[in-house]
C-alpha cells in the first residue's frame, strides 16, 4: 500500500520501498499500518527527515482499512 500511495503522491520509489521494507512482521503477516508507525524506529526516523512522509503514512493507513 505504501508503494502505491507513494507513487500517486510522486515520492521516489526508493523511499517508498525503504518504508515498505521497514514494516515489522508478526507471524506471516505485516503489522497493521497503525501499529507499524508506532513500533518502527526506521519508519519514524524517515518520517521525521523526509517532508510529506507522515501524510503518506496516514493516507496509506486509511486506505488499508478499506482494503482489509
């Protein structure tokens, strides 16, 4: 979902790929976007250093709720 939202928001693919790969895995599934945002230091660090990333994460989390 992050890669899709990032593409629409015109973020570089490499940045979206780093964010997506930073999602922690519980069992065989990625953690929900809401949980992930609080638990991943890497994602939080990227969100603090890259403009627009918090908005990307929020939009991806909203869209993910409709997809679940």
